[in-house]
C-alpha cells in the first residue's frame, strides 16, 4: 500500500491586540454621589450628637494648642538652662 506524502502544514499565528474601550463620555461609568444615610431620630438625640461633636472638636483644638505651647516651653527651658549654666561658668 502506497500513500501519498502530505505536504507539511503551515501554522500561522493570528496576533490580536486587546480591544480598547471607546473614548466616549457615555462609555465611562459615572459614580453617583453617596451621601450619608439619613436616619430618623428624636430631636433630643440629634442635639446631643451635635453638642458632643462640637465638644470633641473643641477638645481637639485645645490639645493641638497645648501641644504647641508645651513644645515652645520645652524650647524656652532648654535655652534658659543653657544661658544660666553659661553665666555661672563666666563668674
């Protein structure tokens, strides 16, 4: 039995580039603004929350002010200590 020899098969690769999304405004997903959820609560509770929030903000400001003042006092103490010790040595 004689068979015909087949010619080698040529394999070609098809190169595809990934498709890009269209450059239109409609193609972009638009995120809606998310507002804080609204809860129904008594007026007393709402007032209490506002008052405590105000007190917390005030205390944060006080803490920041006192930290700054403490930093300045420490710098002054170092300067004064250095000046006093230096004047003792000169006498």
